[in-house]
C-alpha cells in the first residue's frame, strides 16, 4: 500500500508541476510588424507617343532585374505617386504573366516588347488578387504604374519607352 501511495503521490506531484508550467507560461504574442518598403529612385523612364515622338510623361522608376526583385516587385507597398513606377527587365522576350499577391495598391501593368513598344495592358489590377494577368504576346519589359494612369495618359499599343539608370 505504501508503494501505491508513493507512486500516486509522485504522479500527482508531477502532474501538478506540469500544469503549473503550462498555466504560468504565457504564449508570447509578437506584434506583427508590417513590412513597409519605401520607393527608391534608380532611374528615369519616358513614355513617348508613337505618332509624334512627343513626351507623354516621365517617371522616376525602380528596376526589377534579378530573380528576387522580379518575384517581389511592388509587394508590400502601401502607396505610390503618379510619377513613380517599376520597370521589370527580362533577359528575353516571351509571353509574361503577373499577379498581385501581397500588393496593396492597384496597378496598371504595361507589357513592352524588345523594340520598347507597348504591346498590351492589364489595367486596374486588383490589390491582393492572385489571378494571372497575362501579356497575351511576347514581352521583354513590364512597367507597373499607379492604376488609372494608362487611361489618364491615353497610352496606346505602339507607344514607346526610353529609360536610363542613375
């Protein structure tokens, strides 16, 4: 009987220690800090009207050239000015497709061929939408600007871009 009481007491003591451990250990709540990415001007881009070669608008741009920059794009941005954009530069021309994962601002996505002419648009892309937004035709460059600017600037297939890096 003493052996049974000793086992019972030892077991009860262990359960008490474990339950105290669980109740006294508070799960640490980490405040989720949003990732905020600030615009960094890396160059300038000019949109040129195809018929007249006149300047439509000039943008301050960031470049996305390597795999990480291309995958990240404008994710985790909460705002963008009308004179800002991002230019994606790919090594070759092929059909492209973008999506809006982790992108909090609505964008116009402009697909551009090797001759630096606009070949297609995806206008007013919805924030956080992972639906595929294809180019429909081969593109070597992709320009992302604030939603609505393509229409406001009356951009058209055949308009051109020129850019330079800082």
